[in-house]
C-alpha cells in the first residue's frame, strides 16, 4: 500500500540563503539536527543515530535530486514504496523575507503522527543548535 505524504512547514528566523542552504544540504550541518552523524559517499548519505561504539542505528539514502539554494531530495535505500522520499526545501516568505523550511516525507497511515513527532524533535534540535 502506498504511503501517505506528510508536509511540514517551519519559518526560520533567517533571510540568509547560504546559511539555510548549508543547514539542509551539507552532511556536517544536517548531522547537527537530523542524525548523530552523516557521511557522504558520492550520491549516498550514510546516517547514524546513537553512539558509534554502543547501540546505534544506521540507514543509507541516495540523493535523487539537488538544486542549489532550492531543495535536497533523498530516498532511503531500504524504502519499499517507490514514490516515497524525503525532501528539504527552502522557500522565501514574501511577508517576513525569512526562509521557510518545507519538509516532505512519507509514512504509513498508522505512522503519520509518529513521523510528525520525529520531525518536530528534529526541528527543535535545529532551533537549539542554530537559533533559527
């Protein structure tokens, strides 16, 4: 069964295109709010959560699209739904002139709330480390 698309939008307190782009596209910056470590190998991203020498989880994703100063889209290699992906998109707010982070992800119907909670935790980590 296909997964349900989940979109989350969060206005960031920055109008700096380069700062926002680095936060959503550079592995060392992503690792500060999305995982404990992210390593890039070509078009693959290796995510790790938890301590390296203790219990930890790893997951690998392939970057399927990247447009500088616009969005990064990747697909988990273990994802069964061929239409599912994760996208981190930056859009400019016309009213405040700040950037909005638009996150697109996919979940099974019974996991939508859990996915939203996970992204809220990630966004809290983003705010704590960057102030945005």
